[in-house]
C-alpha cells in the first residue's frame, strides 16, 4: 500500500510567501523551502492563535515532506506528521491551563459517578443511598466492550495472520516476578498481566477511572514494585502533564500531580508547564527521588511524587536555554547516591520553549537553523545537578537531534562502570528525519564513541526497492520511531527498532558492530526477505524496547504502534531470520478508534460492526467467528478514519464505506467476498474536488468522515466532504457535489434521521452550513451559513471573542420538527474547542460545549444544563445525537472526552449514561432507528455497545475481578452473587457488571459464572 501524499490538502491551493532572499542551487533551495515550511508548521502546531486551519502550512507540508521520503519498498500506510497536522485542525491546541481544567473535571466526574465506572470500592455500596458528590445511576443499563480483542487475519496490500493492539508508550516488568508485566498505552491507560509467560497472557486494564488514559511513560519502584508512577500525556497525541501514583499495583490511584516551574533568569526565565511525558524513572537507591522527562524539561521529586521541581540542565555555548528530555537511564550508585544519564534537545533561543519534535524551527530562531539540537547530560548526585556532554566535548558530533538511550547493568566497581548506547536521529528532523547512527559509552555516559557499524543482512530488493537496507532503521521518522534496549546480562547484545524493522547486534562492544535485521513490519509482502529466509513480523513504528533476564534466558519486549511483541530467542537464534516474535496483544483493547459503523436491528443486521483505527487500519467484525465475536480483522491498512454502513430496509441492498489516509473505500458484501470481511473486497472511490477556478480552497481531506442519510428515498445514501464542498452518493453510483464552494473548511457531517434532504456540516471558524431542500437526487441545494457558535454570557448585549467557540464537531436535528418552525430551524450543535475565540481563555462553565438554535443558527443558547447540579461536564464533545425513536425530541446523547451522557428533558439536565464505560474519549456514536441499540467508538478503549431496550449479545468475557484489585476474593464473590440473574437490561440495583460475567454465550450472570469464580478463588484474574 502506498502513502497518498496528495490527499491532505487541495492540490490547487495557492500559497503566498513573503519575498525574501532565495538561495541558489537546487539543494540549497530545497532546504530553504523546508525551513520556511518548518517555521509555519511549528507555529501552527504550538500556537492556538495560529487558527483552526492553515492552507499555507498544509501546502508547504505536502510540497517538502515528499522530497524527504526514504528509499523503501512497501511504504507504510500511516503518517505521523500529517496526522499531527490533521488532528491539530480537528481538536485544536490544548494549553496547560486547559489540561489542568480537564484534570479537575475528570477527577470530579470520577467521584461523582464512582458507582457507574468500571471499578468500585465494595459491592454493598451499591445498595446504599448516594451521598455527597455521588449521584444515583440513571438506569440499570450496562456497557459491553466489543473489542477488538483478536484478529483472524490482517490485510495491508498483502495477507498476514497477526493480532495487534494500540500504541505502546511504556513497558514495566516486575523485578521479582517476571510473570507480572505492565503496559502503558497512548490512549487506553495502563494494562497488567500476572501470567506473562503463557502463550496468550491475560491482560486487564487497571486505570479505568483515571481522567486521562493517554499515558506517556511509567516506571515501577524497584524497591517496592507495587508502587507505580504513570505520566499522563502522550508524546505526540493526547496531552496531559500530570503524574499519578499507585501504591497497590494499579488497584487504586492517587490524585494527579502537575509539572510546572520556571527556568532561572540566566536560562531565559521561561515559565513552563508540561503537557507531554516522555520518561519516568524511580531512583533504585532512594525511591523518594523520581525523575520525569517532558517536552519542556526535567522535573525531579524528592518526596516520592508528592511534588516536583523543574531542574535546569546546563547548555553548551554561551547562551543558556530551556531543554526537553527524551530518555533517562540509571548508571549505578556510589555511597547510596544514584548516577544518571539523560538525553534531550535544546530550545532555539533563551526566551522560547523547546521546539516541536519533527520540526524544530520557528520564526527568528536563528540558533536552530538546522533543526532540533540534541545533547546528553550526566549526573552523579541523584539528578540534582547535571553536566552537558556536548559542552565537555565528549560526544562525537553536534549535528544530532533526538537521542534515545539504553544502559546495561552497572558494574560492581566503585564508581560503577556502565555501558550506555545511544540511538541517534538527524538534527534536521523535518527535512528527512533519518537515523544518524549509534554511539556507545563505556564509562556511564561520560565519553562517547560512534559505533554505527554495518548491516549484515539487508532485506531483499524487490523491483529495485528495499525496506531495510542500512542501519538507518528509523527511515524518515527518527523524531517519531525510536527504541533501544541492552541485554542486562551481556553488554554486547543490543536491540534497536525504528519505522519498519528491528535490528540486533551481538558485538556491540566492537569498534564497528555488525547489525542484523531481526523483524519486519510486513514480511509477507516480499520486502521482508533476507538471504536464506523471511524475517518475523513486528508491527511498524517502534516506541519502546526492554530486555529482561529470566531463569530461561533473555526476553525482549518491543512496544509499537500495533502493541506488544516478544522474542525469547533474540540473541540465540542463528541466522538472524530465525529470531521469533510473538504478538502478545489478544485481549488488549487499546485501539485508537475514530469511528464506528454498525448494522441495525431494524434492518436485520445488528451484529455488523467495523471501525477506523489510528495506526491499525479499518477493522471489520468477523462474522465467521459467530455473531457474538470480539474478533475484528484488518481489511484496509494505514490510518483508518471514517466508517459507515448502509442497508436498504426494503430490498436488503447493502454498501459499506471506510476511509484511510485521505481515500474513500467501499465494498458491496457478497458470499464471494466473505461479506466484505476480506482485504481484496474493498475498492477506492473518491469524490472529486472542485476545480481551481470554481473553488480555490477545495481539495482532498486527510481525515475523511461520512454521514448516513436514512431518510433519503434513494437507497443507501451517504454524505462526505472535500475541503470546501459536500458530496453525496447513493448505492454504487458516483459522488455528486451538492453544495456551492463553502466559506471555510469542512469538518463533520450530519443528516436528519427522519427528514429527507436536511443536512448540516460543521465548518472551521465556529460555524455550520445547513440545507433543508436537498431532497432525493437534486444537486441544486440551498445552504445557509450560521453565525459563530457563542452566547452572551455576561449579558452586556454583545458576544465577545471569549464568548465564542470554534472547533465545531457535529449538529443533530430533532426527529420531529418543532411546532411553528421549519425543518432546519432547530438543531443542536457541539464543539471540542479547548479555548474560546480569543485563543487564550479556557472555555467557561457558563458557556460550555453544547448549544441549540431555534432560528437556523442566527442565535445560539447553551444546552449544557440548567445549573441545578445535573449539568454536562465542561469538556469537549465530539458527537451529539437525538434518540430517533423519541418523537418528543426530549432524549439527547453526547459523546464527550469523558464518556457518554444523556438528557431525557431536552437538555435541561444530564446524567452519565450506563454503567461500566471508562473515562474515555468518545469519538463516534451510532443509535439504531428504534433506539434499541447504541454503539460508541472511543479513542483508546475500542468499541462499546449498550442496548437501551434489550439484552445485548455477548461481548468481552469478564475475569471475575469486580472491584479491580487484581485478586479474586470474597468481595468479588459477593458482587457476583448479588447480581445473579442480572443482564445489561436490568434496572434494579445492583446492576449487571460485565467483569463478573466470566462464561457463557450471552450477557448475563448465572450459576456458571459463580462456579467459575469459585474455581479460581484466591488467584489472580
């Protein structure tokens, strides 16, 4: 599958660039052009005032990054930089103040709805009247997790049999019991297993009630492994900026602790607050000391995580600046005082924060003309003070960017001698962010030698192209893909991972080590061949690597965009292609889902479900595994985004749509193509953007979404959008443009479930377009542009910028047109705006993120509640829908950054809906025509369903650990016994809980579940 560079923006976009001196020569011109692009993109990604969309930035991104493609064969289908830009356009720039606000709201909601969240304190609490901040549940309805938990096959241009999960951001192995392993994920929180040595470990989430499931890094206290520190805030996707601590192995969690500080005046005096956690380390010699590496610097705690202080790292050169930190490694202790080495990059000027990874330069940053300058620091006093290796002149080169470190086991000498390896990226992280080789230190990070070495087994060239033909395992994404680990029992043994392949060396201490390919992201494509055999599969995009020693030898763990992979013969197998890797991802539901497409009980296909996943393509629920399956097969590779399923209730004609990397794919299910459960069954059919003469801003989108139009008389009508136009298709016909060239850029689409031709699209700038005369096949539709979303909060007669919102998401039309109005006059609208229209103010509670208009968008009124204590949490809303079966227009559902909420009184009051759903971001929602079935997609916890009026089919089986304390005991038995006979439709307390439902083919707790629990009493889940 090829990357589709053409898709992100209009090919016709015209860019006006300021007249500056242009260097001569083709190479110089390209780099000048790249620096200008980097300036614009960096500003766009970091600065809220840069606005919601920037065609100049997107044009420059497309024009320069394509020139930096690596030499490779089967190009990987997802693109981290383009996704960052597209995500910034969708969700904005959450500032530290925004994330602090969200953390407070999430903590309040976790206390308020404690009894409906996936873990509670004791089963008898369910019978007590709520008190204090706790609210009574709104119903007995329970959410069931659909997965994906498994895959029978994957297709990405070629067929292969593997199981993936979501992106890994941290791996921790219990130092005494290697059967206990923790995984941190970029959107699904922390997971734990007690039986890691088995073929398919049993994984369970242990952080469901945390308000932020985007984990950047974690570490165990090596002296007390039940103590776990977690840094909330992914290094590139969902931000956070807090550290959370558990002292009982993840069973309970403390309050989040923020990371903020001010650099000394001599280093610019910059005040910083962290959003992204890249490294967490607990001091083995003094566990009260905890080091946290972030995008704005190093933070240190001396009181076991109760508080943190910013530590200024000394710089090379005369101008002192702030720093970011990428990795931290322990190098031993002297007299009970630990020694450390860490890597990071400098800011470009004394008054600026460190640059964005992958970019590096902003306007006026002369000091970073070549990108992100990296350095290594060492400490001999437990991280209190540090020295720069660049300033000391003990590193081989100054032209490196991101540096990722891994250390061997400290020697017993005094002071200890530790071998440390460094995986390097180019300093210019934008113009071809390739790997820059490897360094080695044999004296704990003090002096460094280049040991790039040679590759002994390049992958086979196919049609003149190859994937992994050099030691540059990072390819063109060294800022994003980097992982390195050292065998704790042998300093010669090193594992590195990057974009497409993993490498090992077994002579790392040699002057020029020999490296060997030991894994490939798509070996069945033919590009994973080496002389003599085929490499084993490991998902693309490595982020973490760890090697531990057990009684049976070394165990290598690799954390990637597709989950966890384990090798138990990494350094023993000869030749290298005999290295075996096993994906240990079954049951880990951490996929970053953008959408859910669903069948409908009303049309006879209630079991149909598929979803678009970041990094992991489009996953289709496997009908061959039975209608109750949580197995989802990958039918399209790359970054999966939109998904919608349409079925004519009369004829039964069916069509499925899905989008990936800026392209629309469709499938007509037949017996021959296994009902679309096959990669070869899907065909590209894109709408055509308008011409440059008729709409200069139009063009292909990167994140494509769809809307089903069930009220259309034409069967299987679906809407989508290009940058500035709306398109419609019915069945297998061609896409037709049904709008003029709209002002602004399209975001999400909506269609009335009951009225033909009534559509809305959210736009950049806080507006919507609405049409109500687009019936049937007409393309001559009238679209009305609304005012900016906002409300006169202070009552002074004007709506100021700090009372307006952009980043609109979805509109929802009531099933019945209110009396005295016309279709399209009344609708509800939502936003995910992190800040108000002034790009500086956190959205106030009085404004909120949900609004209603009764005059077609001329004026708006907040709809977050009436202030009686039953309001919506003031966080972003990705999706809003009316219950189509409630013709009184009183039932509304919203999918927020913290889960699903429902109103049954037209928005006057709101309650968290259902039991068992984590505090996860809900990115999409499906409600069946009769309101009998609801499914949601979450960004990090997969798909969930709830049957408001019927018993659900079987979802993910529980493990019996009702209170999630990782021990099967009397509390769990009491919880299960008290729920005998319950199912997801039970309305009486205590409610059904899926984790107590251990066996059977339907959702319901019965004697078989009690028997299974009794058989396992006293053990681990």
